[in-house]
C-alpha cells in the first residue's frame, strides 16, 4: 500500500454484491470521506448501512437485514 491508500473490507450486510447502484453509493461515500480518519470512514459507511436497514424494516423486508462489519486500513 502506498501513502494515502485505503483498504475497505466489509461483510455482505454492508454490500452483498448484487446491486450496482448501492455499490456506486458506497464508492461515492469512500471518495467523499477518504481524507478522514479510518474510524470516521468506517462510522460513515456503517451509518449508511444502518439507514438502509431502517428502510428495509419500513418496507417489511427486515428478513434482508444481515450483520455488518466494516474494516478500514488506511496508510498515512
């Protein structure tokens, strides 16, 4: 890894690989927050995932909610 690189690891509760629009959203979040600390990036991504869960609950799709883990490695 070079200085400034960010490694983003996550479980399928954050992104399951099936929704290209959701992938674009997560990539946008990463680009917008890449200058922040690893903890702040992680918190922002998890906040997004939790808000998505709330929408799933409201629509009656709570069975689609899964556990969430985000791990950020950032080389400074």
